[in-house]
C-alpha cells in the first residue's frame, strides 16, 4: 500500500508542529497539508482529498465537528482522528456518531499517537487485502483492545506478518536487556531490518512492545524497541 496522505487541521501552531513531528517519525504516512481554521480545511479537502484528517475541535471560525460532518457528506472515503482538548461527553458522542476512527484528548504523547496511527495503518491494510472478513476481524476493528478467547488463540495477522517470523522477533526481544534499533534485532533474527521494523511496529500497535524515539544532531530520529515488561511475567 502506498503512503497515506494526511491533512492536519489545528489552529495552535505549537500543537500542529508537535503532531507534524510525530507523523514524520512514522513510515507509511505523508503530510500533504496543514489548515489553521475550518474554511482552510474545506479548501484543502477539496484540493488534496486526503486519506486521513487529524482534526481539532476548537477552531477559530467553527467547531471541528462541523468539519467532521462536512467530510462525511462530501468525502466519505476520508477517515478522521480527533486530536483535541474537548473532553465533554456531547463532543465525544458527536464524534462517535460521525464515525471517527479514534479520539485523542490533548496533551497527546508520542507513544499514544504512534500506537493509534499504527493500528489505523493495520486496519487499512487489512481492509484492502481482502474482499470479505469474519466476525473476529470485525471485532478487532471496532474493539481493538478487546480480544475474544478465539482471537487470542488464533491471532489475526495483517498482510505481511506471519506467525513464524513474529515468534522469532518476540524471542529475540524477550532476551534483550535494553532497547535496541531495528537493525540490531534484525541481525539476531536473520532477516532484513525493514522486515523486522514491520513486525516491531505491529507489536507496538498491540502493546507487546514499546518504542523510544531519540533525536541526534543530524538525520532522522532513531527508534529503539523493547518488549513490554508486563508481558515477560
């Protein structure tokens, strides 16, 4: 699947830059535009037709839920994730009725941002890889943190993830003492670092692993992975 095009709708410049940095740390996403108010958002939606909109509620010229319903009426193939300080039940209910993929209350930390977008990426790939799905897959989409006994017993893997390689990555991570880069884990497993990164991000989305992002003086941020301690018991 090609990279997904993302539009950020956020009037706070500092918050917008934080979300842009979070997004740039992820593979599979491309930032194509930033709107600071509702009217700009409508114009960019028409011009760019993004796959995903990261939407604030408190905009200077209109409520973000108006943009949500504008998207639902005119761009039904565009998904929405709300990133907002709005925590009132009326707004949350309106967001659910509007079919948002997720709702993140500010301040949004990088780990949660990355986890939700990784889950969204898996969801999109799964939908595009098949014509029909079963009840377990539907449950996983609508309730990603609730697993039936059958789903736990027979894990649902997205396209590009197989059980054997996943178990090898798990084993290598359980044996490590400190967080390691994908390249280091790949050397232990015996596969390419790009392949291992795919499995690591999958494990992060399932809360099996955690990721640390460090910034050097030059180049892209460095992502290091570690198996979550609560899973080792």
